[in-house]
C-alpha cells in the first residue's frame, strides 16, 4: 500500500470532447446495463428519498386529481402514467398501491389508469416482468413495461400487452414521472461571460492502472474531469433554447451552468404522444432559482456507484412557459430534494383539482419535509413515547424503512408494551409489509419483523414474517429454526417437526436443533398416547 500523499500516475483517456458527449456518459450507461437492479439492491445508487410511501402517496393524489380533471376527455382511454428511469421498480409499485387505496375509497377502478414503467436497459425490465409483486397488476392490464432512451426517444413498445404508442395516439394528458433520473442524463455545460457563452470540453484522466479497463463502475469512481472552453459547435434550432442562452448571457457573468437539452428533448417527445400534452412530476437534486444553479467553478459529478449532477430546473421552466404551460415549484428552499410540476397541456389552468392536489401534497408540507422530519426524529427515538412513535410511523404511511429503524427502540420497550400498543404496531407492520416491494437487499426486514413479533409473544405474526423471509431470501437455517420455535410456542409440534428435519439435514451437529427436535417428538408422542 502506498503511503498517504503519494502521487498516483495518471493517463489521459479523453481530451477536447464536448461535455455532453464525454466518455463518462458511456460508462454511466454501461454501469446501469451491467448492474441492473443490483445497483439499488446493494445501496450503491440511492433511492429511498424518492421511493417511499410519502412520495408515492403525493404522486398518486396528483394522478387521481388529473383523472378527475379529465372528465371531458375521451372516456374509453385510460390515463397513462409513464415513469422514466424506473430503476428498481419500487416506486411504481408504491404508486400503484396508493392508487388502489384511493380507488377503494372513491369507488373508482384501478383500470382507469395505465402505469408504464420504462428504462433504457432491458436488464431492468426483465427483473420487473418476473417480480411477484407486479404479477397482479400486469394481469389486470394496469401495468406494462417499455424501453425508453433519453438519447434516442422513440415509440413506446409495451412488452406485456404488445401494444405500441406513437405520437398523437393518446388524448388524455400523460403523467410523466421522473425521480432521480434527470441528474444522470447528459447535459450541456456552458460558460457565460461578457454577454456571450462558450461550450465546455472535457479532459478525462484516470490512474494509469486503469488503462484498458472495461470496469465502468471503477472508471466512474476514479475519473477526474478538467474542462476547457471553446466555441459552441453549430447552432441550436430550438427557439426556447436560443432565448434561454441569450437571456443567460445578459444576466450571468463568469459562471458555469448546465443546460438539460436531452432531458427537454425527451419531455418534448413524450408531450407529443397525446393531444392533451403531458404533466411532468419530478423530484431530483437541483433548483429552479437561477442563482442556485450557476457557479464560478465547473461542477464535478457526484459519485455514488453511478454519477449525477444537479438539475437546472430553471431552464426546464423556461421551456415549459415558452409553450404556454404552467410551472409549480415549492416557494421556499428545499432541504434535500427539489420537487416540481410542469403542466405542458393545452389549457393548464383548467386543471383546478390537480392544482389543488399540488398545493395540498407538494406546495406545503411535502415528501422533502417528511425526509427532513424523519431524519431528525430518528435521533430522538430513545426519548419518544409509544404514542409519538406510532404517530411518526403513521406520518410516513407505514413506511417499512422507517419502521426498520424504529425496531431497535421498540425492542427495548417490548416488556412495557401494552396490549393496545402491540395491536397498533401489528397493524402498522402488516400495512407496511403489504406496501413493501422486496428487492432481496442485504437487510432482511421480514426476518427482523418476525423476531420482534416472536419476542412480543405474537407467534402467529412471527411465523407470517419468517415465511416471507424464506420467500425472498430462501430457507436460511436461522429463520427456519425461529419459525419452528414459533410453532412450538403455539403448541403445533406437527408443523415444527418437518421444519426441524429440514434444518437437521444441513446442521446435524447443532445441539439446539437436536434439543428442539427431541421436545417436538416428545409432545407428538404425548398427543398420540
């Protein structure tokens, strides 16, 4: 190992390439194509902040309001929700669950909606199409999958139904969902100075040891970017973009900013799928305030498995307004996540229920605030009462990830739990599990739930969760042993014995298995006598 501070020999892999066409974006694509769902299963790429029940409920409320606002549109056609860069698929499942709940309350069938989950790599679609949590929705015709590539937006070919969506095929406005995706799409990096602008050109260096490497993840993590400035190649035919560049040139001096050209071109394509236009719901790191999306030094990509950059929502708002659309962002500073709504419809002001839903679920207290509150509350758990803990869990719509973090404190309080406390927790945990989209992540939440219920003396619930753990992670010896103990506690040795015999085949020298098997056989013998 080299001592700290030792210079590392580097090589230049790229020089003089326009930033939006840099090799780093090729590595980015290869990273997601190779990793597939594993990028989220291992936690390399963050997803929780935009894939939780609080966020899903807000989007579902917006979608429901859009559906109600579309009463004058063609009734036979469902309302399409198109999620871009669907990643793990977890958010799609959560939105569908929330839409189901809203539909039960309002007496509206889920079949009035079509959720189209997209990504640019077939790897992720193959994972979604075999995930058991999606089977029910695919059978109903409510959920479908399609490839969609920001670099080459093209017709949407639905892989479950076999249908195809071309420009102008739809009539109700589509709802386009883009969470934590725009920050990973190539953007133009532009420098503004003295009333003009210049393009930024990349020079990429990596450690000499990486020469010839095909490891996209390692290349992304070790690459260093340096920027040179030069003339912008060619001219832009987009009127909104020319207006934006001239506006920035007048207002900005000696600063860099990113122009999300590929993002806007893709949104423009999706807008054209329906004569009713589209409504974009987006959550990402970025801002719509001009002063917050410019800087004196060139931005460096943030590295977290993949790479990402802050999104220039100011430029996207300019594009939307150039078409007569309406833009809704929260009016105050966000803590972690920028959330916005672009109404790219022929008559955006006619969507009164949608605007009201935005104000209720996004304009005031919203998912970004929820994330901030829960981060603070987790630090206070030791001093919180059961009523306060339950209220926190309900605030997050029984968010299973939040309950997971609360479990250690609940376990400490387990001997002082009242019967009503346990009943309330059982209900919240069951609700959380119903809304959970398992990804076989490292943390086995079902097992943890099972152990809590076992310690609380709720053996039937413990068996329920141990069974779910086996379904997701396979027959782990520890899980099976605790399941057998739960059956024994319920005086059901006939159910415990075959489980113990299965464990015995793999762990014949385990004394605890021997002891429990002997106890189990004794009880069965006593019953038969």
